[in-house]
């Protein structure tokens, strides 16, 4: 384990338990898990909103094309 032996890690574990207590460590781990889940759901929501905005832009782009074609047809009809 590199420069630290098993005894060093046991001492660190005892100090952590004394500082935080045995009851707070599961709470901290649970809070961290909730934070990770919230982060992942936020990323998922962001991806969905980007895909929805892409669909909207494609639909708006089609409307613009149709509008441009209609105005060009009107111009041609006016010329004749």
C-alpha cells in the first residue's frame, strides 16, 4: 500500500470515527448519494431540454422554408 502500512490506515480510521462519530458517517454518505442522484437527474433533464429545443428549431426552420417558398411564389405570380 505504498508508504502507509495497515496500522497507519487503522489510526486514520479511529481518528475519523472519533471526530465524526459512528452515526454521522452513514448520514454523510447518504447525503452524498442524494447529491450525486440530483446531479445525474439534472444532466438528464438538460439533455432532454436540448433535444426538445433542437426539434423546435427544426420545425421552425421548416416553417421559414415554407414561408420563403410562399413569398417567392407570390412574387412570381405578381410578375406574370
